[in-house]
C-alpha cells in the first residue's frame, strides 16, 4: 500500500493570474475528463481540472459536440479547456472565440497526444518536430489569449532519436506561455515502459521563467511527491492514476499540504462514487440516461479493481441498461468489504506497447514544414473533438 511521508506544505502554484491551492492538474483524457468526471474529482480534492481535448476547427465551426465539450458546470472554477490544432490561424481563432465569449479561465494546447489519427496528420506529439510551426501556433494562441493563462502540454518527442521537448520548451517560454507540462515519454512509447522523470528535471533546469509540471506514472500521492523531489518540477499532472479513483485528488491535496492521508475506501464508498459518477453523466448528457449509462460502463474495471466483486456482477455492470439496474447490481455487493490494499492501487488504463508513430509522409526528413504541407494544414485539423 502506498505511504506518504509528512513534509512541509508546498506553496500555491501560480499559472499566470491563476493561483492553485495545491500544485495538481487533472490531465485531459479523451472520453474521460468531461464535466461529470471533473465535478466528481473536485468533490474530493483541489487543483486545476482540464477538459477533454477539443479540436480547434470543430470549435470554430461550432459543432454541437465541441460546444457541449467546452461547457462547464457553475461549480467549476477555474474553467479549463484544452485545444488541439495544427493550423496557426484556426488555433488563434479558437482561442479568440473562447476569450471573447468568456468561456474559459485557462487554455491549454495539446502537443502530446500519441494517437495515430492525430500524429499521422502532424498533430499532437508529432507537431513540435516542425519547430517554427510549433512556435507560430503558440505565439498566435498566446496573443489571442491576452490575460487568460495559456499553457502547453507535450511529450519528450517522437522517439529517442527525435527529441523535441527542450527546443519546444524554450520556444513556448519565449512565446509567453504561463506554464509547460511534460509527459515524460515519447510518442513511440505511447503509454508503455517507464516515464523519464529525469527529463522533467532537465526541462525544469532549462525553463526558468514559468512553472514546469511533470506527468507520467503518478499512481499515488507518494509518487507525486517523489516526482517533485527527483525532478524539481513545480507541480504534477495526473492522468490514468485517477481512473476509478477520484479520491486520489484528496490524497494529493493532503500530501502537498504536508499532511499524512491516504484514502482507503470500503467497497460501499466505491459503489457510492460509481453511482454518483453515473448520475453526473446523466446530467452532462442532458438527461439522456441511456447514453450516460453506456459511458459509465468503461469505468467499471477501474473503480472495482482489487475488490472481491464477482466476474458476473462486473460483467452486468459493464452492460447495464440504466440507473435502476446499476442500483440493483450495486446492492448485491458487500458494502462493508474493506479496502483491499495494493490490489486496488498501481497502474490502470491501457499501457499498450511501443510502436512506430504514424506520421505524415517524410515528416522526419526536415525540421521545416514544406510549403505544400502548409497549404493543407486546415485539412489536418479534422472536425471532431475529444481526442
């Protein structure tokens, strides 16, 4: 079981004009970090809770899905939105829209997504290889953001032979971003292997005027403290570690305040959180219970990891037909069952395996963007959101 050693409280984290009580950020995750999940996590802890990745072109075109994804509940403060884009003009227009319509208090740019449908168009983790294009996107976005803090999240690079994070970090700092977050893996690693926390330290040594945040392999509050200790980073970005464990944000808040606390929920507490999550999804989907209960199915394995819940019951929850059935199934569990310890902790979510990143043709031939490719940048945006 993870343990936390008491330490002196961490100072608040300043990201532009925002001041975070604890230096913790929820990482954007496609299909996960919608309003429902963000609200649930907020109920347990403190920090900055970022939206799913939203495509700039879709936002500029005001597609119904993108407009729904940028919505925030009135309880969400500050409101944080992550944008993805490959065309400086479109990204700038998307940021301008968010600012002009007062839809965000913080905007993050995604340069870390390793998913093939993103990288094969030159986006996500592939884009910083074209350094001038990266610089132009960030400069335009920062200018459009004005006083709204603009940040970037990126990976080490495409693979170990094509690292980009130090040059991109310097370019982003020069463009006026408010912070830089590094997922310490390459696109080729996907989510496999071990995050290179030493790379976070190297970036921290390189970037001197804005906070550097670390991301990768934070499965517990103890991991977060170790990352800060090892790398010297100013805060942490937590992704897969909170899947099925929204109470992790309570642990993180306590740890950075110098308190000794580790949540050890009984099965009943987990069941209540699962039900709460489902109910918030119904609200997020504007009363569409069927859609909400389809969405919650993917969370079953994460919530009940390590607990003695039979396979048949898990399968039924993962194919539930609605809130009434969820209630009935949860009622079959032994709510007094205690926290199982290490069996409920550790890695979760799909790690995958190393792979050759999908890239545009001859992408690695040069750091410069060919004129022919620049002319088709808007085509690389796509018109869908959510990663």
